[in-house]
């Protein structure tokens, strides 16, 4: 007698395929039974309550507040003088190599370290000098320019 051509793997694949088809039909039937096609307009409306939450009950007219449209400002708030950030930063020279012409300055306020090149110097600097500088975007990030010794 010849062996059956159906293997265990083939039987399992067929079971999975049939189960998948059955699940798909069940989901389709469930969607059909739960669909609100032809529902009234009132059933489809949503309202926003006083807290900004969606709800299916209309808002209470007693809680209604009058808002004057002239009092609503849609813009960026104006900056005050204290909000302005000075472009000139203070820092200390952490490292500077005279022969190669570059170094690093650590800003006093934030503690960030910035690259400085000899082309961005106004005065000659050495390690541990206190300096003032401005920042400029370089090829690899922010770098210090207009570096001057602070008095």
C-alpha cells in the first residue's frame, strides 16, 4: 500500500487557512450587525462639554459663557527686554594649541564647551584665560568667534 500524500505540515496549514477564513467571516458578520448605517442624525452627533471632552449629551445652556472675540489674542507674545539673550557669552579657555591654531572654550553659564579656531580670535589667548565670545554655526556644530580677553 502506498503512503498518503498528505503530510502533517500540509494538514496543519490547511487547518490554519480554514480557521483564518472562519475568523474573517465572523468579523464581517459582527461588523454588519454593529453597523449604524441608516442611524438618525441625533445618534451620530457629538458635543464638546465645558472641559473640552467629547460627549453625546448636548451642553447645558445655563453653563454657557459669553466670550468677547476682541479679547482673544492670536499671536506670539512680545518679548520683554529681560527675555533677550545676549549674543556675547563669557567663558574660560580650557585648551588651546598655538602650533595647530585651535582650542576649546567652556561657557560659564551653561558649562558647554565650544570649539575655537585661530581665525576667530581678536586677541591672543592662552589656557585658563577668561574670554568673551560669540557663537556661530560651523561645519561640525557651534564654534566661538570674535574671541576677546575679558577685563
